[in-house]
């Protein structure tokens, strides 16, 4: 009987590269390094660590480990990676309670690597920021930043500190583009 290997398409989100001159990685170099480490059909979107790739591996933790260790080995610094699939991004986008009331350029997704502890979510839910609204799920903090993300109090570092989880943030346009790229 012949074995059939189905490749899975993944979306990798790197945290904190090419921000304010820190942890600089050229996307062409990153694509090459990831291909050398077994990932296939590697594509990137903008300079902030959005990667679409195929792999026959199904263990996301293993894929995150491959990605982070490849970057550490080649570029010399640790970068957390969050691996999603197309269906994950579709669900995250569909679940956004702010879609009907906010302009798309005011919507942000703080994607959580792990489920935050319930007591930390309860504490976070007590926060009130006049120009920002949020909603927390196990995988995402949905942000509606009325004045944009640039001066948002509820930024990625704040969310990580309060919920004690690793996270990475993307805007609505980027999430839509990643979904489109994963579908093609």
C-alpha cells in the first residue's frame, strides 16, 4: 500500500523582528534559512515576520521549535514564533465582535501563544481605557483602538505582561492578507 503525504499550509507569526531597528532579518534571508531547514513553499509578507509555508509535519510545537532554532542559529537571537493554520485565522477573524462597529484600520489582534489563566483574564477585564476596547478569548485579545495602535495602552507588551503569555500583534489588513496567501 502506498503512503500518501499531505502537506499542510501554515502561517507563522514572528514576534518583534524589524521593529525600531531591533532583531533585523531580511525576508529573503529568512526564506532561504527556513527552506534549508525543511520548510517548503516559503513566502513572506511585509517585513514584520509573517510567513506562509508548507510542511508535512503536523506538530505545531515542533514547527515553532524548528523556526525559532533556525533563526537563533542563523541570525543569533531568539524570536518567538506562533504557528497557525488557515482555519485558525478564519475563526479569529469571524469571531471579532468589533467588525461591525469599527473601521478596519482600528482593528488589531493580539494573538496568544497559550491560554491565559482565568484569574488573569478576570483582572484584565477590569481595565478601562477611554479610547480602546477589547475582548479576550483563549487565543486572541481583540482590540478596537479608536486612535490607532501607535499610542495604544493595550499594546503587545502590556498584554503579555498582564496575561503572562507570549503574544504577537497583527492588524486587520495583515490578517486578511495572510488568509488570502494561505488560500492560494
